[in-house]
C-alpha cells in the first residue's frame, strides 16, 4: 500500500479519497503566499481564516477553505 508522506492526523481513516484531499489542502495552507498589500512572501496563516503579513502586519480574514487550483 502506497503511503502518503507527512500525512499525519488522519491515519488510515476516511478512505484514500478524503485523505488525498486533506493532504492537498494541508500543504496548501502550509504553503507560502504573497501579501496582497506589499507583495512580501512572509504572508502566513495565523489561524483558520486569518492570514497575516509579517512585513506590513496586514491581517486578512476569510479564505479559510479557499483552494486555488
Ligand atoms: Zn504585506
């Protein structure tokens, strides 16, 4: 059985389809984004739906479940 690397938290539950979707979103949230205000790459996710820029301290709410494809 093929294992998906660094996919912790779900274990062998919920089936492969859901785990694949989870890992996709998981890595998306960990991914670095560009700040819409200053264009800095230090734009990270603080909590669910809260994104903040470390450079210009801009905080953006929402986008809790957005998936860019
Ligand atoms: Zn910024």
